[in-house]
């Protein structure tokens, strides 16, 4: 029943951040909660994943020299950080870091010849960020007197071969976690793993998709039957609204699993949407905390929300596209919706919001990579129109089910905002508005003023 502690990129951004991490881990270890030492999951250093993506873009354009220059700059940054947070283990760590980047340079050279980066190759490139950062953190913890061990996450987190968004093989992963991670933790050793990465049964590197480090932590937590999963980031917890849109939002002290899932799905940036799933399966509480202010209580996400707040928070998902599908054949016709949604399934594109009338269906998507193909297929049996630059604003709260006046208050507060679609889920846990992206700041401020 150890605690799993996940640290995001800003929490391992530089030597100061890593030193704060060490103090937080030491404090958790000294509390002696659970039946073992904490298990630590870390992201790549801040902005490193974006930098590695940029390297692959240079490779695809044939700029091998530019790609190698950027890899060298990343190597220098990691060497500087590694040197600053270690002493006795410094030379060994620096050699490990150099070796990882040497392999990356070789891969970049090979890809530059092809001028093509497949999802499989992209996973191999992006994995370097997590591998190196977790090696640095493990060595830094050991140098500070905290018994630690680095375990390559690819050896324990097994996935399918869907590169760039792999799904975990939970039975195999849990077997490996119980064989390698659990005994070390039980013996008092802080195990450090990289988030976001895994491998297929054949040992080919995969990733869980951007933001997947949270997911990794939850997977490990579920396999360990952890007492708590902590997500350490650079904000005080889940907020009542996006601080980039609403000035001075409040911290939400407690959420239910269902509320947190809704908020994450509809755009709350603190938590990866998939994070909740493994935690829910084992009823493991998730706590969101600020690595810069560890004394703050943060946000606790548990099975039930015992708060009496009418509304938990407001989330927004920007730059979505509304697709209108109209057909007179839909009227009184069975099978139309099945045919419609089979198109989205065939093109592996998720739909967020759905509204229907007698002869039309409107849906929203935020992934437009396959939009042209989707529209072409839909036009075989319906008229189709697309409206880009839209947004979804969602109000989430358990008490929406109990208090029907909340819906009326939400709609009334937006009386001067043109609404494209309005939806309330069957669970009655959210109210969702689709509106122009340009209207989001005004709409969010009106809603936040009305409820918070």
C-alpha cells in the first residue's frame, strides 16, 4: 500500500525543482504511510518533449544538421542538471546520460536519411526525455541519502502496438510491477520510473500519448494497490476554471472520480483524462498538489464528493469543430445513427457533444486530422457542414442532479452569448455549451461570477 508520486515536467525542470522533489519525497518517506517506500514517476524535464518533437520535424524536412544541433543542446542541458544535483554518483550518471543521447543521435541520423518519422520512430525519440529525467532523479535521490533504484518503465509497463497512443496490457503490467517494483518498495527503496513510456511484448518502445505520465502513475498505483496517487504539478490543485481565461479562480478542495473525469475530458489541464480510470478500478484516491507549495492541501479526488458545493468547476475545450449532418432519410429511419457513428469509428475520431433533431445531427470533434475523410464518407448519405473555431464550455458538479435551478442559472448567465449547442448528460452531472471560441473568455467569466 505504498504511495505513488508523479512529478510533472515543471517539477523536474531544473536543479532547484529536483531539489524540491527530493525534499517532498523525503517528507513522504518519513511519514511512513503505507507498507513501503514511495514509488516515484517522473515526466521529461520541462519543454523537452516539445523539443524532441521539433527534432523530428527537422528530420522530416531533411535538416539533419539542425536536428543534431538541437539534440546536442538537449544533451548539454541534461548534463548541466545532472551535474548540479549529484556528487558521488555524478560520473556514472553523466555517462548514462551521454549513452542515451548517443543512441538518440544515431536514430536521428537514420531517420534523416529516410526523411520520414513513423509513429513507432516518434515513440523511440520521445521516450528519451522520460528515460533520462528518471535516471537523473534516481541518482539525485540516492546522492541525498535516500535509498533509490531506477527501473526502466519499458520493462514493466507492457502495451499493445498502437504507437503514439498505446493501451496498457494490465495483467502483464501488474505481474511485472509486483515482481520488480513492489519488492523494492517493500524493502524501503524508492523506485523511480519514467512516465508516459512502455513497450510491446516484443520489447518495442511505445508511448501512452501526450500527458500519459499521469496515466503511467495511475497504472502503477493500481497494480500496487497504492494507498494514494499524488500528482505533483505547478498549481495548487484542480481550479474552478482555467486561470488563463478566468482571473483568480479558486482551488477545488474535493472532487468525486466522476466529476474529475468530466472536467479532465472537457479540457481541465491539470489531469490527463485517462488518469482516473485505473484509480477508479481500485478505488484509490488521487491528490493533486503543488511542488512549489507542498504545504497546501491541494485537491483530493475520491470515490464520492462530500462537499456541499452546488457546482465543482467549469472546464473549457478550445478550437473544436462542429459537424452538422442533415438528411431527410433520417426521419423515422432506423439505422441512420449507426451508419453515422460508424464513420467516426472507422476514422478513429472521438465525438465530444451530440445533439439531434428529426432530420439532423450535430457533433463536435477536437481531433481534425481525419476530418476531410470523415466528411467525404458522411456525404455518401447526408448533407454535411463544418464550423471550425468553436469551443465547449462545461459546468460540472454532482449537485446538478439534485438542483434543477442550477441549469436555469447557467443558461440565464449566458443570455448575451450566442449558443450553438446545449446539452445535459444523462448522468446530469454536467451542462455543456458549444459556442464560438472567441466568446469563451466572456462566457467563462459570466459563469464563474454566477457560481463562484
